[in-house]
C-alpha cells in the first residue's frame, strides 16, 4: 500500500479509539478526522466535503422535517396506540416495536420509517415506563433487518443487483433474498428480545435528576363527536398513564369519584387528572380530549393554532391574586389559557375555574411560542419558562401529514423521483400545508447526526480512493484456500467489517468484484456470494456509524459508542453463522 493508504488507516484507527473512549463528542471526532485527511493531502476539498452534499445526508435532514409534521399534528399518536398497545413486559414491547418496523422496511426506505416512529416510541416508552434505550436500538436494527427481505428493501440490494445485471445476468427476483432475509430477521428479533435485552443499557435522560416534582391538577373535556365517546376508561387508554391519575369525572353537574376502568365516557364529560408536567404533555396528545376553553380561550386557540405549554409562578405583585380563574379573565389579561394549577405540591380541590389565585401558585398555560419572551421579565410572575416538546397537536392536519409521508414513499418506491427529491418535496409540503411551522421544522433537524453522517463519508472516501479497503479485502480473501464454504464465510465477514467502516453501498461495491473473481477461480456458482454481499453489507449493527438509522437513535437513546459494540457484535456473529448455513442450501455452489 502507498503512504496515503497507511495515513488513512492511521486516521481511521485513531478515530475509532476516540469514539470508543468518548472523551470527545462524536461529531467533533469526525470533523477532526475529516480535517486531518484534508490537511495531510489524502483528500482534496471536494472529496472531503462531499458528504455535506451527499443525497443520504440531505434525505435524513428532510425526513426530520416530515417526521416533525407527523409529530406536531399528532398523526403518529393516532396510530401508535393501536399498533404498539400497552404491553406489560419489555420483551413484548420490543416485539411490538420491531415486528411492524421489519414489515414496513421491507418495502419502504429505512430512514423515513425510523424518523416517523422515533418521536412516537419516545412518547410511548415514557407513557408505559419503559427505558427508551431498551427500544430505540431494536427499532434501528429491525429497520436494517427488514431491508434485507426484498430487493427494494434497501439501496444496497439495488446496487448489488445493478452490479449483477451489468455482467449480463438477469435481474434478481423481488423476493429471492427473502429466503435468507426472513430467517435472519426472525433470529435477530429473537436475539434482541432475549440476549440483546440484557445487553442493552438502561439510560436515563440527562435531565432526569431535575424532573419537575410539582403535581398539577388539570381538566380535560371529552369531545362530543370525538373517538373516545362510548369507550370505557380502559379502552380509551386513560387508566395506565404513568405519573398521571384520573381523579374524578364531572358529568352534568354531578361528580363521579374513584372512577373505575369500566366507566364509559360520554360527550362533554369533564375529566380531572393529577400529574406532573411530562404526563400532562402526553395527555394532550390523546385525540378526543381537549382543554376546557371558554369563548375567549377558544378564539385565542383558533387565531393561534401553534401553541405550547408554559409554566409561570405567580408573584405577590400580580393584580389577579385573590380572584378565581373564572373571574380574573386571565386569558384576556395575558393572552394565554390556564390549563393546570399546582400549589405547595398539593392537588387543588374543586373545578379549575373556581381556583382562587394565591402568591407562589404555579400555573401551566397554553400560549403562543413568543409568549415566554414577552413576559419573561414581567413583575407579575416570579418564573416564566416554556415546557420542552409541549406543542399542542393539530389533529385536524393529521391525515394531511400521513398523506405527505405516503406521497414521499410512493414516489420514491416507484421511481417517479429520486428519494432525496421526494424527501425534500415532502419537507416543503409539510411546512407549506401547515403540518409544521418553520421554527419547529428548523428545530427538528438534528445537526449532530447530520454532522456525523457528512464527516463519516470522508473516511469512507479515503479508504476507497487510496485503495486501502480493496487491498485489505483482497489480502484476507486469499486465506481460506479452495473450500468455497470457507471463502463464502470470509467474504461475508470481510463485507461485514467493511460496512462498519465505510458506507453500505461502498462496501458492497468494493467486495462484489472480489467475490465474483473468487467464485470464478473456484469454479462455483456466484449466486451464493451475491447474496452474501447483500446480507453482509446491510449487517451494520456494531457501531452507530455503520448505518444512518443507528445514528438517528444514538442521541435520543442516550447511547454510548460501546453500547453498539456490546449489543451489535454478538448479533453480527449470530447472523453471520445463520447466513453462511442457509445461503449454500438455497443457492448451491454447484448450481
């Protein structure tokens, strides 16, 4: 190998060492690696910065906006309750996450699936008191495994099919790879529900030590024509809400205390809950419930559909002290609606409108996003702070958001436009049609993930252009000798290792000609090697850099680089054994 190839390998090993040590942020490590390759002359500026214009990176950014539209309209929440349900055991929760993900990703690009499911699963995990770190890695792995079940499941399969047909061979069948894809998907799911479950970390959010201990009293109205009318408390999903408790129901002037699970909801029922801020945020994402707005509050909500939750603490200078919320006309005075009250950590008795305001009362408001900036220094409040991720869902736009996602998927699947074009058009449509605001769209894009993706392409490019990857692959494939099964096993292993260091497609492109040459030299059918490259190039489980979906769950799951090593390496070795055992039986060497 030439000097530049050795330099590239040195930068690669140093990068991996820093990522494993976690002494620096992942995006900073990758930026430094890219700059090192640029400064040392291994890559020119166009090659080093090519990742920032890469279609995959841009697609991920655009899909974040589409996913934000699904989140802010409550579109995912409409489906997630039926799809995920309320499992009592973690293994069943993981199955509920992985099974639909595998099925969908067999036909749909993995990135939008993970982008769409990610916020819903975070919310669902909190509601059911499951650690998100126990569910997000299975989500990513299931998306990867599902992509191996059909020819269109992942771009890597299509790349390999293109390389195969370029040699004068007919197209591979749409479901041919399913003979190996489905067994490995089932084995992978079983692994994650058993061994993987024990290896997965139980991470807590960084803010968990500072969680809001206040217990609020909040009222919600059952919409008269909503989907909850006629359902029991249990069927409506209002019995097991984590840290939120249904205290009583006010119905036509009478109070129903100690509400049972079999109690059926009627239109205009007034439900009284007690719980913390996070629980109330989740409550607002249940379709069929609304805050009890009067005429003026409703007008505010209609005029400003983009609203979020804000916490304020009443000061002794507030002119509304000793007045009830109803008489104070708080909504007119401050342009915000009170939806919950907390006082000295105790539940406030009586209806919300009858609460008499006292100094140091904490109010939870529905207000415009700019409300905090306008009232942050008001002498009427001791504290003004917005509640993170508390935007009120716009359920009336939910079908519109699903339609946008469906359009993105269909146009890309049928090849009417490129995936990146479909994703960008979907993002633009989400903003233009009011599914997500410009501000929310900008905040939804995870720049850390995008930086890691863009800079990781520089490492992959350096391995390609210097010939380091091809040299290593060619050298190792000379080890097994004349036994085709051992050559197949080593080819799979080498592709699997490469795909953790460079992109899936690059690993497949590098290994395909080497494997074809090996099959020709051995005088055996090349088909086992074709499917081995397909499967191994998608086996990106051991590092967050291996695949885009791993990067997408890396931050939200609170994972460390070593977590992927602990869970992913055993999975890769297991699937390696399954693939090497099955492939020659489905596609014999002597065919």
